[in-house]
């Protein structure tokens, strides 16, 4: 849908403008804080995409319709891409804040484990030629893989000592951002969600059409 594409583009453009013009830099971090308006939303899309892959895998295992396997694969690809973007943007922040790109902070370590888990998902898919058998094995793996996502993203960083700043709402339930910053962050989260929806729909259709052309 063209209107969805245009809405996404306009929304993200407004968010980018607001992130650099409507709010001041965070105290103590300066301009470095603006990375958060990119880093946090892409980390959120990572979780959303892997969750979508889980749902699509369950639908495939119940229906054995390869359409759902196509969607699961597409969602997992997007999730892996956004996990890489979250890792890169987080490393840029770490270099400026801590002096090094990487120091195996709990959040950094957990994202590496997540990348390896979903990298193995695609290794599994590439090792099986039969589409139906591949879909079953990949679907079962997807379900098991997603069990680790909440633990690695939300639990580990909160139960282990970390240099990483508190999230928007910390473990004590207290807000860590000014109202204007939270508004921009929420708008960025919505914008990235719209972007994910558009990319997911388009990429899923392309994958399904390619499969139908190649295999009938």
C-alpha cells in the first residue's frame, strides 16, 4: 500500500527532525544521547521481528502452509539485521562514553549470544533442501530460539552489574527521561514499527513470489 509507505516516510522524517531540534542533549552525555533515538527503536524492532517469526513459525507448524514459513524467515532476517544495527549503534555509544567499542558488558554479551542463536537458524535452513522438512525444523528451532529473547534482552542486563545506562523505566519503576524525550522516543518507536511493518510485508511477498516461480 503506497499510503503506508508515505506515512512511514513522513513519520520517520518528523522524528529525525524532532530528535535533533525539539529536545536538548541529555545532561552528562551531550550530543551522544541522540544515538538513543536510533539505538532503542532498532533494539525494539529486533524483539518485535523475532516475536513475529515465532508466531509465523507456529502458524506454519499448524497449517504446513509454506506462506507462513516464508513470513517466519523474512521476520527472522529483519530481526537479525536490526540486532546487528543495535549492536553497531551501541558500540558507537560505548566508544564515546567508555573509550572502547567493546568491553563485554552484559548487554553486549547477551546481544552476541542472540546473534549466534539466530545465525544458527539460517545455517539450519541452508542445510536442508526439502522445503517442507526445512520449514518444520526451522519452525521448531524458531520456537526454542525465541525463548531466549526475553531472557537475553530484558533479564540478563538487569540481574548483572552493567555499565549500560538505565532504560527509560528502570528496575525500580522510575522514569529516567524528561517528558519531551519520552515523547520523541515513543514517536521513534512507532516510526520504526511502521518501517518494520512495511519492510516485512514487502519482503514476505517477494520471498513467496520467488518461491512460487522457482518451485511452482
